[in-house]
C-alpha cells in the first residue's frame, strides 16, 4: 500500500477510536436529539402547569374575557373569584390560585385590569391577559364609534406587501430566506470545522514532534506524503463525524415529522428551495477552506517543540478565520457591501465570504471561478511552503517557538543539490 | 559499500561537517565517534537525506539513498521517542508498514524480537507505561524489524543499564552475522572497541582519525604500561620516554612514547624495589580519542 494511504488511515483510524472523537460525537447526537424533540420535551414538563388566575370582576366583563382567553388557546384557567382581595391573596398563599386579576370598568365603559401575583417575573400570563383586555377594549371602543365587527376585522387585516427582484436569476424572497438560514448554519459549520479539525491537525503534528517519534517517521515517509496524509486523514474523520450527525439528525426529524414539518419548531430548517448548486458550492468551499487552514496549521504545528505550545502558535492563524467569520456575519445583512466583495477574493476569507455571496446574491460565475482559483492557488502555495517548513521544522527543537522559526525551517530544508 | 566523498554541511556560517571522506565496506560494523556537537547526528541525517549536504556525495551501493529505498534502511535516532498512547504492537505495525512490510510479517517479527529481549508481555502495553530503557528496546525493534541492509544507530547504548547494553550488543552482532551493514555512533569508547573493525573519530565536523581499529592503534605508536608496585611511582615522570603517569589505587598506568622506553622503565623499577605487575599493552581507544580531540581543543 502506498505510504500516503498508510499515514492517512493510521491517522483516521487512530482518531476514530479515540475517546475524544466518541465523546464529541455522542454529545452532539444528544444535543441534536434534544433540539429535534424540544417541543415534546417542553410539553411533557408543561402539561399540568396551566396558570390559575382568579378574577375579581367589579364590572361585567368576565364572560367576554373568558371567551377571549379561550379563543387565544392560552394555558390559563380563569376562575371567577367572589371575594375580597385579602381572600384572593390567601388563596394564592394556600396554592389554590397562582395569581389574580381585578377586572374593572373605567369611566369610558372600557375594561381595565390590575394583575397581582407573587412575582411579576413570569411574563406569559400577564401578557396574554393584557392582549385579551386590549382586544376587548378595541371592540368596545369600536362599537361606541359605530364600527361593526366586520369593519374592525378589515382594519386589522395586514397589508399585502411583496418584494420582487427584477434582476434575472436573482433570488426570490422565499429562496433568500431559506438561503440566509442555510448560509448562516453553514458559516457556523465551516468556521467550527476549520477551527476544530485544523487544531486537530496541528496537535497531531506537534504531538509526533514532541514525542520525538517524528524522526523515525520522516526517515521512512517523505514529509509531503506524511503531512497531506495527516491532513486528509483528519478530513476523512471530519466527514465521518458530519455523516453520522447529519444522518441521525435526519432520522430524528423523520421521527418527529408530523409535529414539525409545517409549523413546528424546526420549520426554519426547511431547505427544499435551496438549489443543488448551492449545496455543491457549500461542499467545495468547505473542503477548500479546510485544506487551506489545515495546511497552514500543519506547517505551524511542525515548528512547535512541545505540545503545550500549540495553542499559542496557532492563535494568529485562528484569528484569520475569526475575522473571516465576522465579515461573513456582517455580510449576511449587507451582502453587496464593497469590503465583503473584496474579501471574497482573499483566500483566507473566501471560503466563508464567497460562499455567503454565492448564497445570498446571484453573482456571475467568473467571480466565483476567480475566487476559487485564488483559493486553490493559495492552497498549492502553502502546500509547497508547508512541506518545506515541515521538512526542516520537524528536526528543530528550540526553547521557545515563534512564527519566525518558519524562516529557519525553510533554511534547514533547503535543497542544495 | 557506503561512501562519503568530500561531504560538507554548512548551517549558515557554522560548519557542522567538513570534508568528510569515508568508505564503509558492506557487512561490517562501523563506529562513528565524537564528543557532543562533533557532527555525528548531522552526518546520519545527511546520509538519510533528512537534510541535504552543502557539498559532496553520499552513496549506498553506488546510489543516493531516497524514500524509495527506505525499506532497506533502518534508523534509530538519537532523539528517542514513540507514540506514548499507542500500544507496542500497533506502534510497531504502523512503523513496519511504513518500511514496506505487511501486517502479518510485522506480527511474526514482533513476537520473536520481544521474546529475544525477554519482554513478550509488553505486546499489548502502551508505550508510556514502559520504563525508558524498555522503550528504547522497542524503538530498537522498530529500527530493525524490516531486516534492513543498512542499519544506522545513533547512540544506541546511551541510557541503558549494563545488562541491557549486553543484550543489545549481542543483537547488533547477530545482525552483522546475518549480513547487515551497521553504522553506529557513540561517545563510549569501549563499545566501539568491542564492536567495530573500522571507525572514524569526528571532532568539530572534521575526521581526525579514520580507518581500521588495529591499524590505528598500531600506528599510534604510543603504548601503555600497567604497573603494580609497592612504592611511589612519581619519579617515573622524569624518565625519558614517559608521556603521562596516571596513578590509581591498585595500579598505575604509564603512557610511553614507544616500546623501547618500556625497557628503561623496567630497569628503573627493578632497582627501586618489589614489582608485582608489569604489563605492556596497546593504547586504548580512549587514550587516542582524548589525545586527538584534546589536541584539537588546544
């Protein structure tokens, strides 16, 4: 078997069997399970928790309030309370009521209320009551002014407003909303993956170097094969993890299909309008972004003498991806801003920023092609440089490590023949 | 034949190895001696092509060593280390595969080597659980498991207890018998005297002595006399032909210019009193090393 694949599978299988991988995967699956089942879980805990509100009615509004509340389908049980406020307070103390409402009629013959509970930190119940009272007040006021219920409904009707993009191929609003969510989710995925798996590459290299097994390795496998074997081994690991997560996420969603599909909690994850090309772009930018950063991080990792120094060395590299992430976050609301356009061509930022532009705008293909070419060019450049630095770097053991060592490593690995 | 021709290595202004010329016959154990920073590790690294020499050529059987021939080469680096969290077996399988072996071949070899070193129970242990000396044994196995033609051992005996040094020496001699060419470095002269026919002493990147061990000793000229007598020997310092006097508790060693001087000393001693022991011996490599390297220091 080619040595490149030996390194690749060794890296992959070794990590796959590691506790860290198993734990992060299980934790993520648990999280996904919780999210997809969150409404069920909330319902389970909330079922018996209807608020009991005692109503001291000094006017004649109780029945219409009850009607209104029933219409709103809120988890509130109204109870007409025939007693004084002191008695109501006692009822709360004894746990018969959760709160009470003094319902009054003001000079204008409209309803008004005072809501009293042990604390007013709970927001839902008073809000529902307020809305109900508002509705009732509107009806009373309208009747007084001689407006019929029908007319009132008509006034309440929201205006029809539609946005239509004139540019040919521009995204429709539906598409755009879905694209925005899709891009948003993907930005996080790319950002997180590059940091997480990129770190893994750097740590992997640094561990081999600090454990001094490196010299045996580079005497049997060329640094280039070794470095890219590692980078792609970790990439395979990442893909495996995502495959597990996506597959089980899909499975959980299927199980919840009936309750979630249309109006449910996860309806925002409906990507039916996402074009296939955007998904392809997502994968392409994701892989290239990973390759670029993993190459740089492997290079940096090879300069470290002790595994503890990795974090400090990869900080500047991580900063780049963090900047890219912030540009993209900003670009979500203003995708056509000039600096978003410019940074979509800079290889360090393009994996996220160009993907954002592709997702949110309809940009000509040559722009994407140009950005991709620059990105691939940067990967090749850093690949060549990384392999050289790696070759020299793994033989260097210094007291402290810094990015200045790149120069020293390059000198050490210089081909002189 | 392993050949170094006019090999030099420059790190910026610093010269690590200068004009090194060596020819090492096949199926022999060759010793590379030198103090710290003499250029031994740099020489090995150039040979393995981990770094490139500034000048000169290095060839094994007429060809430059490259990654294509890595299955023919075994290397035990001076920087000791294995994957601490990996089991001995997995580790050796991985390293063996990288040297072009099949998994089943490695497994067979591992068992026989671990038994030879009397540590078969380490097979499923993690490396970090082993003592340093035992880790070194595992690393030695890693460097020879693929039966290399050319074996390079950088300070193979450092950090081992005397028992393990013997075990390892035996293994090295057996490998030689099996046809392996072995190049090893050390700063322990007795190991080199015991194992090598040919050697080279490096000092500050230059070969100060090079060639056949016996010839080196013969041409060195100077001899040692081991004397055990009942009286004070310090008067010998003034005898002609005596270079150095090292007085010990049980016996003293006198270094002399040539064999003739020994007879003068014998006469002088006989006149003084009772001599229990008088022995003329070859110079030790240690003497040669100290003189050559010491001279270069001056």
